[in-house]
């Protein structure tokens, strides 16, 4: 008998960097990668970024993509909503959002890299772990 374990990909979306984390359905999450994107990078726009993340999600065999969502109405929230829409349109994944409040501050504490790019993948891990716990997907 084969048991399929769903994989989850967590995303901390930023205007210059995107942190990625991965977890089996029951967790725990682990930081995966950091993607630099935008002007002057190999991923110049959101379309290229979406393609890259879809490729990573497929490599990781992710069934669900969890994107950190700002809670306040802001330009950041509008950008994340557009990104979520692009991922949803790419198809093949369930795309859900999770409150991202405090994820970067907690990542800074966990890594000791305050103000450096390294915490972005850890912030994605924090977002993904919060989703797993809130959704009662934790393996007991």
C-alpha cells in the first residue's frame, strides 16, 4: 500500500526577494531557498518569478502553496494578491494565504541575521508552520 504525503511550499513574498520553505503535510517546515528578482536579476518580472516558483513547486512535488499575506491594506498586500492570482492561474496547485504578521521579526530572532537577506526563507518557514498548525495538519 502506498501512502501519499502531501508537500507544502511556503512563500514570503517581497518586492526584491522571495523566501521559500517546504514541509510535508504534517510539518515541520524547513527553509528551502531565497530568490532575488526584479530589475537587474535573471528574473526581471513577476511572470519570470511565477514560472520559477511553479518549477520549484513541481520539483518539490508540492500540492499546496502557502503565501504570506499582509493583514493591512497596503501596496504590499495588493502586490501579494496579484502574485497569488498569478500562481492560481498557473494551475496544478492549491494556493492559500496565511497571515504573515511577525514572520520577519521572528525569522530575525531565529537566525540572528537582522537586516540581511537570509531571514526571508526562515520567514517563509514561520508562515508555513503557522499554516500547518492553524489547519491542524500537525503530525502528533
